[in-house]
C-alpha cells in the first residue's frame, strides 16, 4: 500500500514527524473500526453504520459550524486587524458562492460512501477480517486509478508493482 500511494516528485514535501504520527493514528483507528465492525451481530443489518454516520455527521457539522463562526468573527474584525477572513467557505469560480454544486457533490459522495460502508460491513461479516482489512487498505489504488482515468495522470511502475503485490496478498490471505 505504501508503494501504491508513493508519488516520486522533486517538489514533493518530505514527511514530517507530525504527519507520520497522524497517519499512524489514522491507520490504527481504521483498523479498530474494522475490528468493531467484525463484532457486529449478523442480524444487526446496517444499524451500526447508521449510528456511525450519525456520529460522523455530528462531527462534520460541528467542524463546519466552527469554521463558519471563525469566518464570521474574522469578517467582523474580532480576530484580525485587517478584517479579512482567515477561514473561508467560498466555493466556485472567482470566489462566487456556489453552495448548490457543493451540496450536490457532498450528497453524491455520501451515497457512494454509504454503499461502500455497507458492502464493507457485509464483506467483513461474510468473510475474513484479514482479507477485508487488506482490501480496505487498498483505497489509495482506487484514487490512483481514478486519477489515471479522469485526470490522465500516469501510474508509475512503483505504484503498479504495489497494486499487484496488494492484490496478491489479498488473494493469498483468502486462500489461507
């Protein structure tokens, strides 16, 4: 997976300790989420995912509300002397507010994310946690493939080797 996500660029930012710590904690939490989802009883359906989504929505609205409050305070000059916003929620060309596109995009992402989580839950319940963990950890491969298709970015040899190795590892885990 590290090979899949690796992009060799001269301008690439070197990893810092803070980033490595955030990535490590994120990986641990994703692993814990998968372990908890494995513990969900078969008859629970998608209720654990609904609860998970509720918690995610609460956190997201709190973060967006906090950013909006900071923006409001900066515009009123409460945090900055020049009165310019430091945390801006503007979306669109030329700084124009375009909430409709953002909301539609967020809804589409939410639907796809919910479908993915439901498939993950059913896969964990029906199969092996180790196989599903490896397949879940392959999400950077999806991003790389989408970038190649949509943005016409080139997949490096190292990334291709990483994808092949990850698929082979998932296959070997499934056989064991």
